[in-house]
């Protein structure tokens, strides 16, 4: 068996606990050699103090063969988003070195405890997707983020981060990206977004704080490809197929996976949700009733939802209104809401030329 065909399971290797990292070095242990060829299964160990006095363990897989791009594929940044976790697990299990030109590094589930609890955040309440670029001497989420920022992103040309709406949001199944200023990076990201072959492609802004995984990868100049594949706490077979086929096509598109790139018969619909007016917030706390459907076109001032008050049946519901013309791309999936919760997102349709 050649080195490019060897499959090694490093998951039982333990680093010497007496060895301390230099200041600024990652404290996360990695049981695989990211520079080696072949297929390796291993783990990332994040040191922490718990009732069991055990590391936080995050699986990692590397499949490498020859000279080519390095792609990092990450699922499960949010634990209640199984679409990416399943797609990444299937990829990690089935991908073989002879199919690869370059290297594919897969972190199937970046938030394993959140996944087990089926929650967006970690049990500590931390949103891992607000932990970047991280800190080697910070909380465990910051240590893991720092490892990705300093060990995984720098060796990669492409970072794939697979998301969905989780339990809280119903999304049009789309591939997505941030707006980045560098035209070459932006062009590569648009092409990668289109390669997922979703019906919708969305350029979005952050409204829930800073510290996103994709933001750090973008800052490092990477071709970042992400998704929001449905959501609402359930996954259909159609979405699982889209997650798997889109991921494989993106890997072919960037040249790391063998096979011909699949092209859409018709172009996707391009959306932009890059202004605060796109995001409709709950005006009060109560029970949310949606008045619009995903994909529906709405106009400024159109009612998009009502907030009902279960303790005040005599009170008229409070209405929420669209603040711009566009297409409904997100609807809150959970009826109970607090004042300020995002309940609807209305994106404007754009021509692809606007993204160049």
C-alpha cells in the first residue's frame, strides 16, 4: 500500500501533558500530521477542567494526495444545524486519496456538545461562531477558534463552512458570502457560491455581533464558501442531497476533487441582505404569526408578521412591517419571541454583475 493510500487512525494518540506551549502557540493538540499524505482520522483536544477532567474532543480528518489546493471543510459550528454535519461526515468517511489532488481537511462537527444537545450554542451558552480569531489562553471555544485561525486557515486556499437556519430560522436553501472589498477574492467567492448549485445565492451582513469563522477566513484572504440550507429544526431528504451534491461540486470546482463540475441549466437568483432595513425585528415579546412565505415578494410597508399576547386576549396583535422591497428569505421558525428577535429577513434581488 502506497503512502497516498494508507489510512491511519490517530485518535488514540495522546500528547505529552507535561509539554507546555510557548506564549502565543496553540494549546490545542492535534493527533494527525496535517502535512502527511494519505488518509488520517484523528482528534483535536482542547484542554479544560470539568467534572471528568477531560479534554473537549473534536474529530478531524485529512485526505491528501499530491500537489494541489488545500480545502478545509467545517460542519456543525452551530450544534442544531445537522445538514453540514451529515454532509461532512459522509465526505470524511468516503473520500479516498486517489480521488484528491491536494488536500481536504474535514472537521465534521466543530461544536460536538452543542450537536449532542441539539442547541445553537455550547452548554456554556457560548456561540462558537462569535469566538474568532480566538485566544490560545482564553476559554475553550477561543482556544479551538485560535487553532483554526492559526493552524487550519493559513494552510488552506479554500474554507467551506456549512450552515442552516438551525431550530430558530427557516431559510431559503442558499449558498452565501460576505461582501469583501478585494475584487479577486470576491470574484472567487461568487464563483464558489454559484458552484453549490443552489437556487438562491445570498450576500449577507452580520447582525449578531462579530467574531465569525468566515470573517476571520476572509480576513486572511481565503476563498470562503458558506451556506444556509433550510432550517427550522428538521431536515428533508432534498436538503441532505443538496448539501452533499453542492459540497462535492464545490470541491470539484476548486480543483481538489476528481470529476467534472456540474453546471446549472439556469442561473440562480442573487439576493443581497446587506442593510439593516432587511432585518425585521419583533416590536414586542409574544407569540409570532408569520404573514409571508419564503420566496414571496413584498413591498415596503407590507405587514409581514403579527405578535400576539397570550395573557391579553382582548388586545389587538402588534404588526411588524417590511422596511424594504424584496424577497422573503428568512422567517422565524419558533413562534415565541422576545422583543428585538429577528422574525423576517427581506433581501433585495440583484443581478450577478452587481457582485463583480
